[in-house]
C-alpha cells in the first residue's frame, strides 16, 4: 500500500482555501499512485477553531467540506480531521473526529478520546470524549485510527487520563496505526513527539503514520515534522519542519524498516528562528497585511525583530523608525542606520526631543517641582508608541512589539509605550536567547552590527541608564525566571538550588505584580513549553508571592 502524508498550512474558518489545498494534494497523490492520503486533525476548519465551534453554520460548513472531499475518494482513500456532530443528546454536541473517506462516501469514523485541557489546550470545552473504539478497514488493511492526544498515554501512564485507546484497538488485530494531529511547536516538542510515536510502535509492535499541521495560527505555531515509524521504532520518514510537504511511502518498506533514522536537525535556536519566521509570515498573510513597522532603538531586541521580520516578509515590507530622545547615545542611531543599510530595510528618523520637552512643559502646572522619575521615562516611551501607531494608522502598517520574555516577565516595559504592537515577536524568548538568535542570524555574515550585540542593554530613558540598574544580570535573571515560569518552582525550591534569596523573592514579586501589563500585551508567538498568553492563566490581582 502506498500512503501519502500531507502536512499543510490551513487557515481557521477559511473553508474554500482549506478544501482547495486538500483537493490539489488528493489529485497529486492520485497521480503518484497513492492508495491513501492522510491529512491532519481538524484539517477542514483549521486548528484551533475555539468558539467558532459553537456556531451551527460553522459545523454545517465543515460537513460540506467532508462531503465534497468524499466525492474525490472513488479512486483513493482519504483520512481527514473534522468536527462531527454527536448523535447522543446527553453528551456534548461535537466529537473531534477522523474520517475515512472511500468509494465516494464516509467509510469510517474515529472520534478523539483523550481531550487535552492544559496549557494552550481547551478541548473538553467543546468536544465529547470518545469511549467506543473500532478499527477501520481499507483495501485489506485494518487501521487503528486515532487523533493526536490519543497516542500520548502509552501504557496508561499519563496521570491526566484514565484510558488508552490503543489498548482497546490492539485487541482488534490492526495492521498499522494512523494518527492525525495538531501538535503545536515548542523547542522541545519535536524530540518528545518522535519519542511518543516510537513508544507506541514498540508497545504495540505496529508501524505508525503520524501527520501534523504546519504553519501558524496567531500565537500558536505548528512545525510539521510528520512521521512514518516502523514496528521496531525506527524512523522511516521525518518530513520537513515549517514547510508544507507531501510524501508518499510504501507501507511494506516502512513496516519492517531497521535502517538509520532519517532525522532532521533539532538545534534549539535554529528551530526558534524558523518558528518565529513562520509566526510572523502567517500572522501577516492570514490577516491580509503585508507591511510591518517597528521602533529601532539600537538595542539587541529591536535589531533581532527587524531581521526576523525582513526574513519573514521581505525587507521591502519592513520599515524601521529611529526615535532618539535627549538621553539617546549617538551610537543608537548610527548602529540602527548601519543595520538597515546592510539589510535593505527602509527607515525614518524622528527625534522626539521637542515632543518630549513640550509634554514636560505642558505637565509642569500639574507636576510642579516634583523631581524627574519613571514618569518622565514613560512619557518618552509613550511618545514613541504614539508615533509608531500614528504611522500604522496613516500608512497601513502593523506594529511589531520587540519586548523579550525576560522584560515581559518582570514588567520592564511601558504600557501604551514600548509594549504597543499587533504581535509580540520575542516575548517568549528570554534575553539570553535573544543574544543566541543574534549570533545565529550573524553566522554567515555580520547582518546585525557587532556593536549592537556587545553594548550594555539600556532603555536610554535617563542619563547613563542600563538594564542592570533595575534588574539582576540577565544570565542570572533568566535562570530564575525559567525555574518559576517553565518549571513551576516555588521561591524555596529556587533558593534551594543555590540562588540568592533576596534576588529570587524580588524577581518573583516583579513577575506576579506585572500580570496586568501582560494581560494587555499583543499576542505572543509561542516557542517555549510555557509562554505568556493562553497557556499561562494567572489572576491579575492575586497576592501569591507578593
């Protein structure tokens, strides 16, 4: 049997677009002699559809796409994911289903049993968990067909769940496993995914075909990496990352494959780089915008953001604005100009000295002789934010926010100032990782001037300011933040690891006291296992660690 794996970039709710993509791949697979083509989880509507699932018309359109695809299944089998209505009145209205289409009709259906409700997932809100399991048959093969999370409880060892669909399906003598998935990217997910698929093949002594989404849906990025793994746990095929692709395998060759794994490189920073490009590109493309703007300060964060945007959209679609203030150093402008010239990015210089001085004068009757403090610092940041947003409104740009995860975590940013933006590109990338990204971007040539990389980080909102006036050194800060945010460690746990007690407690207080800022930030491109946004839900006014 020849099976086609189709990892595609779908668009949530864009039914004609999604159908046209799948129709073209079905035709391509037919012409290549495939017997069966496999598409990802909820491919007909895109993932995650969230509250669109509450609209009857949305489900009607999903069913229309499934029926239209079925008409193309007279010469080739099609496996595709879609919401499906639940005929049992007592349950939730929908299943998250995988359909087998063959001979022009729906020939089989497998409903998802394990519904993730953690981090960015909220599937139990919408779907009924399946408790009836049957293999589907196609051209003499008995297929254990599952949906995404259903394979993440091998041996019933996952404490989140009480059942394992494959334990039931194995009793029905399947010949192979097929899993359709929507597995969002984080920098460790590719490795974990391969190990989960391998664990299934070894536990059940069956080969597995695994097909994943690719492309970004606002904050969530899908990396593809679809797989064919032999019954002995050997990776026969690993498809590209962050690329649409169609690969056809001979099942008989994959079943008993014992050769060296065909595994793509998994360098963390390289994966983050490619994921961010995908996130920027699809955010603009799916919203039908094509022009990005950002404030270029001469610092590392805005420099990396500018280069990522230029690579994702093309430098001709990126514009930088240099806005020196009374406290800006001379090299902030010269370094920024050098970066733009080297990379073919247009830029405008708009000094904010006069606007700032006028605002100080206007506020003097209110402030009187009160001394300079964070108020005046924030006024400069907000003038810059207002300037950038005015250019967005007048000239049709989307503003890219350049805040990194370290700054977002501790509130080192000005709401309605440098926290403005339509998309937060680096807000899930710690400052130390931003430096690594800069080195990665510069690996072949000096696209980012070395002076930007090596200068001391500074907001330049008061004389001789550096970030370390207010924060611990970033290599220390990021370790503490990682233990708290990603690892959910308590202050005592972190202190026990050898970190200074005063620094730990001060840092965690800053994290919790700035939830209100993060709540108002732009969507954050998710590249870590625990990003700010949908996957980390904290009370704004909570007193824990205050």
